[in-house]
C-alpha cells in the first residue's frame, strides 16, 4: 500500500470522504501550481465542508416532507393588489430572520390565493439554509397524533411535530378538528410558542376559528399564541388556478 493509499484509508476512517476522494487531484494541483502544504490542506478542507453542507441540506429535504421545490420567482405578484401591497413583507420572510427570532407566520386567504405556495417557498429557503423543517396539513398532523395516542406513542409523535425549527401546518380550517384534535393541536402550538417558528395557512379569519376547533376557548388560546409574535398576511382575490380558464 502506498503512502497516498494509506492516507486515503485513514481519511475515510475519519469520515472525511471528500478529502479522500479529492486527495490525489489536489496534490497534483499543488505540485503543478507550486502550492504550499497549507494551501493544499485548505483546499481539501473546503471540499469536505462543502460535501457536509450538501449532505446536511439533502437530509433537511428528506425530513421536510415537502415534495415540491418552489421558489419565489414563480410567484405572480401582479395577480392581485394584496400581493403587490405585501411584496416587501413576503420577501423579507425569505430572509428567515423570523425563524431565528422564533416568530410565527399566519397566511390567511381563500383557496387558490397563494398561501400554500408562499409557505412552501419559505420552507424551501429554510431547507436550503440547513434549517430543520417539517411540512404537514392540519388534518394529517392531528390524525397522526390521535393514532399515536391510541397506541401509546403520543409523546414521541408530539416531539416529532414540536422539534423542527420551522413547522408548516397547511390547510387549517377546511375540516373541524374535534375535541381531541383541538387539544392535540393546542399542545403542539403551545410547546412551540416562543421556542420554534410555525407557519400556518388558513382559509378562515381568526373570528371564525371556533368552527375549526372544539370551542371558542380553544380557538382563542391557539390564536393568542400564534398572533403574539407573528407576521399575519391576508391574501385576497380570486383563485390563481382559475386565471387561465
């Protein structure tokens, strides 16, 4: 075994895969360009850091359950004046400052007004920034929690929804969550309040949240936590999906 082969083997044992893979190429470049040992090592370290970053981002995508990778350049700000008027606020959310400040975002509007698309845009940006994200619908989350309660794994499933730095809960308001569902939904939101960030999309204004949750008391408690430190955007107009009809 040559010295280079032995070194590559040791780098692999240290989980320095990129350094092992690029070792010979970088050493060859160093000889050709008369690079110092420090510069060659610096180059290898940069390659390893880039590999680890890409691996981390890939993991964030797998964890997020997003399925779609959408970006803000696909969002038509000219579709309705409410989009134009809130353009700066929308773009500022993509900086992800609200995630670092543990703030929430509530997107309100009728079906097709862009709520889910914007939520996915923000989630996409967060994944690419190596932030742990989870995307779910309200009913999917509640159904999973109810099933977990039945098989005595509720604490583990609650942690699943409480732990991401950014939780996106889509389609709140299309179906009533019932007493148990409302209680479980509240537990998730309450645990995340001021600790993690949540994006919520809903077709109903806060005044109508009593229709979603089991009581006006539960609705008020959930809304109070979400609105306490949040950005609330109301998207108006007709469904964007109907523009070509």
